[in-house]
């Protein structure tokens, strides 16, 4: 996925937090789940991140924002890519909300390293990318994209990274449209609301991707992205497959147990992304109405 030549992305949209302390050497999913965050995967990354970002509680968090980026920088640098992707998502979802004459609110987006405090409690990189409903914040440690390849076996690539961002943005859409409030997030299992919420976020990510090459940047009047190539789409689908609950269970040496699923299988995550990609409507992404997930 490539940003169009001549694109310019204003700074300030994504906030940065560097070197925040990781309380107690890292808080995994178990501790933070009480706050109902919405993660990209259903897995605690602390075993593969042991020692990462551990400042022993003495480090000083430094705050800033991602600066202005050109399209060239967005194509080369992860933080610029995140900033440009978020602005593309903003423009896309504003259009969807305008069409249905409803009120749109942008999410906050944070790129952090180590640990950071959020409206959902103290988080660390071991949480992976997540959305926190109370502060409407998307929290991303960009090092996760390396893990997506090394730990989960995805093929990598820019559209894979954008898919992760677009998935978390999808959770924000669910928050402001009331889907989250209506969903019962207590349960797990292949037919659970938890899985329906996650597959819908994948579908929303696909909606954005399907329109990303035709969405116009209101600041510059040019489209954000060049048309997606087959190879780039394959990268996004590879990432979706890598974080399927069945794949993660197989990888960790356990048996595949759909009763414990929270995010859906590899096949489901790919298929719902593609449903959004090809259909392009919120109605097509109604996983709660779907007879079969
Ligand atoms: Zn999610």
C-alpha cells in the first residue's frame, strides 16, 4: 500500500510517548482485561517481550507528536505511516458518517514504547495494539509489527500494518455507534459477542482498505493511496490469518479449542476483512445479524 506522490500529512494527529515505565515489569492481558480494552490479538505478549521496555519504574515518559510527513516518508517510516493512515481513516469514516447523517468523533491515537497510562489503566507493549473505550484512545507500540512477522508468522508489509491500525479504528467506530455497549463482552467461544465484535472490526478495516485508493485527503485534494496490489492485499490477509485464534492456539502447542476463542479463526478474520473490502458498507459488516460467522 503506497501513499500517493505529492501527499502531505500534517503533524500532531498522533501523539508519541517514549520510555514510559512498565509497572511491575509489565502488565499482561490478565491485569488489564478488567478495563475492557479491545486488543488486536487475544494473546499476552509478555513472554516474548520479557525485559523489553523494563525501566524499573525510574524512566521518565517523554510526550510529543508525530511531525509533518511527506508521502515518501509515510512510505518509508512506520510512525509517519501511522500518522498518514490515521488521517486516511479519519477522512474515510467522516464520509461514511456524513452519508448516514450521524455525528462523527475522531479517536485519539498514541504511539508508545515501554509502558503508558491510559483511561483503561497502565498498559505495556505486552498488551499489543489496543483500543480503550473510556478515553477513546488507540494505543500502538509499533514494535508489534516486528512481532507480527517473527512471532505470528505474517508476511509483513505496509498494508499489514495499516490493517492493524484500521482494526483498532474499527473498535472506535463500534464505540461511538453503540455496538460496544450492546455487546456482551463477558463470554468467549466461536459464537460469542466477543468474536462478533472482533470480526466486525476486521470487516471495518476491510471497508477502509477497499476505499483507501479513492478517499480524497481534504487538506491536499489528492487521494491518499495508490490502488492496492494483489501482493499488498495478500500481506494484509496474511496478518489476519496470523492472529486467528486457531492459529495462535496451534502455534502455542495447544489444541484448537473454539470455546475459548475471543477473536475468531484465521479463516474468519480473513473472510470478514474481505467482506468489508468488497461490500464496503456497515450493513455488510453486521456480524451480530450474521446467521453464520
Ligand atoms: Zn480487536
